[in-house]
């Protein structure tokens, strides 16, 4: 297949490019090739490349940035996605849209299924849900909701934690928000399998198991043989953040199971692989 990937220099974009390149012809699209806020530019690039599938992780994933500048968040995450969707429609291609657990309100207390109502209460969550609505107007689409991403190629929560602890500084992380986490390379492999099987639909996609950010940082420090006492767990109320964080965001992966795919391995195994890779390659 010919696969175009937006946001190719981003954290998930890099993982998607690495994995899809193993079996397909990949066109990595960075902002300089296609600024998604420019409809004409996006349409021209997609028309010229003629991909079978467009994978679209480009956007602004930072909750606080979106809360601080809703106009930019909507321009990029909603209008940008609209431009990608229209270009994909015109090219008669299929679309993979990358979404988030932030479409939920965090009040459920048991794992969120794909069938649960999405009620976002952050600017970021609202923009991503609008993006889902746009993607679902295409006859051939997949929506994958991922959670706290870590992976090679770009700094992320785990890399930042390890950097601080290695520098002998404390790393403060929330200890009262239970959620999921997603290793970009595992998620990209699953997306590729689902796309190749042409099982269109909405899927939750994270590594198996529930955890807090505190546990994620502490486990990473342990795998990197650093001092885990440098990781300090705090209630989220004590951490000044512009956007409210979800108290509960664990995702159930019923969609994948029903479609006959194994959910990705436990998060600890994925994290160990990533930390080892960081030590060997440095990124
Ligand atoms: N990170 C997480 O923990 C997380 C959790 C759940 C869901 N997600 C979703 O996963 C997706 C990828 O996240 P990520 O962590 O990989 O984000 P990222 O590292 O910030 O990458 C996003 C990419 O989008 C590009 N982009 C931004 N505005 C653009 C524009 N106007 N035109 C073209 N490209 C543009 C950025 O390009 P520049 O480098 O030029 O800015 C960047 O390469 C997002 O859709 C996000 O909502 C992420």
C-alpha cells in the first residue's frame, strides 16, 4: 500500500513511519510539506501522492496549550482534520484518525469501552471529538484512541522523567489519576494489522493494564537502574495545570478483541523495551 502519514516528525508520527515502512511505501508528511491548516496545500499533496491510506496523527496534543489558545487548537485539530478528511475523500483513500482518551469525562470508574458516551470537558478533548466526527464521515475510516504516549524519536513523559532523575533532580508526577499508556511502536504495529485487514471502525488502543503517571515514571526509573526515590507522587490538585486532568481514563480494548486482534502487551513489558532502546540508541 501507499501510506501517507501526517505529523511525521511528531512522537507518534515517527513510530508510525518506522513501523509502516517495514511493509509499505510510506510518504512522511511534515508541516513543511503539508500545513494541515491550509486546505489547498493538503489537497495538492494528497492528490499528487495518491495514497491508499492516510494516517493522521498531526495536531496539538498538549492539553494546557489547547486550553490557553482554543482558537489555535480548533484551527489545527478541527479545521486541520477537516482539510485532511476532504483531501482523503477526493483521493478516494481511507483514513486513520488518531484520537485520545480525553474524549471522556473521567467519571466512570471502570474501563471505558468504545460504546461509552464521549463527553469531553477540555478544549483539547472537544477538538479531538470533533475530529472523530469528521473522520467518521468517510466511508473507509479507522479511529484509534490512544493514551499517554511514549516511544522513540522525540521527548515524552518517560524520557523527561529519566532525564531529570539521571541529573539527580526530583520528578513530580500525579499519583491519583488512573489511566492507560501507549507505546508508539506497539500501537503502530496494531494499527498496521487492523488497516491491512481492512476492519474499519473505532478502537481503543493502549498497552494492557492500568497505572498512574507516578507508577509510569517510577517503573521507568527502576528499569533504567536509577534512584526511584527521586520520583515524587503528588495528588493532581497540588500540581498547577491549566487544563483539568481526568481522574480515571482506563480504556478497555473490546473493539480490538471483537475484531480478532490481540490488545498490545502489558505496559511494563513495552516500557522495558523502550528504556533499553533509550540506553542503547539514546533516543
Ligand atoms: N502525546 C500523547 O500523550 C497523546 C495522548 C493521546 C492522544 N494523542 C494524540 O496522538 C496524536 C499524536 O500526538 P504526538 O504526541 O505524536 O504529538 P506531537 O509529538 O506534538 O506531534 C504532532 C505533530 O503534528 C504536527 N503539526 C502540528 N500542527 C501542524 C500543522 N498545522 N500542520 C502540519 N503538522 C502539524 C507537529 O509538527 P511540528 O513538529 O512542526 O510542530 C508534530 O509533528 C495527536 O493527534 C494527539 O491528539 C497523543
